């Protein structure tokens, strides 16, 4: 059963978190292009699609920690410091995505959908700049969790 749980956990991570990290990273440059070319329907559609990917896959990604906890329970490592650190970093990544990235993407799309005057466009450009930073933080947190899952300090596998 442990192998099944681990397989589902890893597959869910690859299938759900991968697209979110890529789409979130692609959103800021796309939004900048859309701000620079008001009325470009293709660029706006691309930004909307990237935001939708982030939203949908973020919800589906809830299965990753669920199966991760089930796997950890079956391996009896729930109290291991590396796992507790990974749980905390996963929670932090989810918070960054839910509190900082997705709302700013949504706000940017709202501005792009409406008539943009110069002052609003300038403010939105700064927001997109911060969005790039928050997306980088989100990606860094996930990269750290991935490394912890692979290295597993104190592992008996010798990895």
C-alpha cells in the first residue's frame, strides 16, 4: 500500500504542481506584453489561460499533501524533522500562491479587461513586478520541498 500511496503522491505532484509553477512563471511576462499592447486579444487570452491553469491546478494540487501525509503515515515518519519542514514549506507555498499570486493575477486581468489609463497601467506594472517576485518565491519553496523529499535527511536508504 505504501508504494501505491507514494506513486500517487509523486504523480500528483508532477501533474499538478508542475503546471502551476510554469503557468505562474509565464503570467508576468505575458501580462507585461498585454499592458504594452492594449487591445491585443491573443495576449490577453494567453494571460487568462495562464491564470485559469494556476487556479484550477492549485485546487487539484490538494491531493499532493493528502497522499504525502498518507505515505508518511504508512512509513511511520510523521515526526521526522525533514518531513515537518517540508509540511511547513508546503503550507508556505500554498499561502504564497493563494494570498499573493492568484489575487494579483486576478487584479491584473481585471485591469487588462477594462480601459487602462496611464496611472492605472503604471500601478499595474509595479504589481506585475511584485507578482514576478512572489511567483519566484513560490517556485523556490516548491524546489526546496522537492529537494527535501529526495534527500530526506537521516534516511536509511543512503540517498
